[in-house]
């Protein structure tokens, strides 16, 4: 994981993750908004996500992500 930007005052960060094929993120609750971009590998997040796709999750929602390159 690489931190690309951090704003502690506003409570957000921009992170770059490089995850291995088959990595699963556990279910989690969003206390704040979350934005996710995919490149280059596809991922399943309720629907198939591919290179350049972007997903926004609002605060107060739950999610589960599965990376399945």
C-alpha cells in the first residue's frame, strides 16, 4: 500500500494498493466515502470492474470486494 494523499483534517486518504490474485477484502463499514479505481486487473464488486472503472461508496454503507485476476 502506498499513500498518495492524506487529509487528516477532512478525514480522507488516497491509497494505491497492489494485491495478489484472489485477494479478498473482508466486509467493512464505510464511516466516510470511499472511491476505488481499478488498473489494470479486473475485479468483481457486485459487477465486473475493469481497467479505468471507478466506484464510489457513500458513508454509512457496507461493502465486500473480491479481486479475481
